[in-house]
């Protein structure tokens, strides 16, 4: 429902859940759910099957770099991975950088394709350093993750957030929307990793916090690299 432009419209979402159950899911006694979030959604919409929460997992190539990241170099590189579409909220990241005290040093990277690319390019052209857009093969994406300083996951709606897992499995520290309709918030180690959903000001404050504290950023990288091992396909 977000994808077709309805955004937060619970009656439409409820109908989708209802008809999905009526036409398909009621036939099954077991359902795989990639996150606790979506399991709770199914349960709240009356799904009766036994729900199994198992992550889809990430490819074993997503591991931390051999050498620690150097956060002293310029520009400051911030990455967001995902389809370029309204529900992913790349626009929030662009607006947040406009408000950041480091705006003139930040270079955004958007990895993905989608219908919002032209709009996002127009928005980003107002930044001191316009964003870089690209669609990357796995090895190229991993190199880009290694080269970045911070990861942002601004999506309003997310069933599992594999892209976020891939990023922190490579030791890249995430800043995540606290949206109630996103599973990604479960990956936050503390409030410094969460920003208020839909608020560019809140996101700018969290970005600036991490850029102001490089030592804490390095410590968080190690913690997230350990967490990432739990989501490896093996």
C-alpha cells in the first residue's frame, strides 16, 4: 500500500492482509516470517498458523574489511541502499544533510534503482556535494560499503531490511528510522542509532553525533560486525 502511494492508510493494509489470508495463507499451518516485526503484523491481522521467525540471511561475502576504516579523510561518505521509491525515504537523508553541520563535507551514495531517481537527483542537486547514484554488483557494493563512514536506513516500511544487515555485517554503523512499520529498528544498539521517523532534523542530529565521536564510531563498528555474523547464511 505504501508502494502504490497510499502511505499510512490502515484500512487498505488490513484489506490486503485479509485477502492474502483468505486466498492463500489460510491453507497453511506453518508460515516463515523473516522478522519478529512481520510475525507480529500477521498475528495482529488474525493469521492462525504457527509462525517461524528466521532471517533470510546475508551472503558470506559481507564481512568487515581487513583494515579499520579511516574516518579522518574527506569527504565524509554516507550510504543508503535500497529501491529509490517513496516508502524508502531517501528524501529524508537529503534533507537531513542540508541541516547537518558537516553538510559541506558529506558525500551521499544511493545504491539502487527506482521511480524516484529523477526527483531525488533534483533534490540532491541543492547539496554542496550532489549525491552519487548507482546500481552495484555484489563485489562493487561491498567495496562501497567498506569505503563509507556511516549507513542510514530511513525507510518507513520494512519487512526485514536485508540491505541494513549487509551494511552492518561489513562493520558499517547504521542510523535507523524508528518507524513502527519497519523491522530495521530492532538492529539499534541504543537511542543514538535511532532517529524519529519522518524527521530530517532528528536524523541530522544523529549523523552529527556519530561524526562528532569517531572513537565511539569505531567501537560501534566492532559491535555491529559481531552482530552481522548472526545473520550469515551459514
